[in-house]
């Protein structure tokens, strides 16, 4: 069985100067999802419950886990 050799790298603080601004498309996508849920909830909450749940599930899982505002 082989050995695993780990060579540690000393972090270089000068190298990490990436902007921490959010991607405007990501932020706009979040805003649109929230606006859509608000609209559906105000127009007819009973009929639109499944659509609101679908958007909410997407907002909580897919959108936040797969997308990155910095990427």
C-alpha cells in the first residue's frame, strides 16, 4: 500500500485579492424568485400553494447550493 505525501502550502495573503462583490445576475435571480413568490401569494394563496412551494424549494436548495455569487 502506498503512502500519501502531503506538502503544505503557506498561504499568501497578497494572492487573495478577489473582489467580494456579488454577481448582479445572481442577486437579480434571487429578487425575481422572491417577487414571483410574493405575487403568487397575493393573487391566490390557496390555488398557488404548490407553485410557491416549488419556487421556495428551488430558492432554498438548488439556487443557493449550485450557484455562487462570486463565481
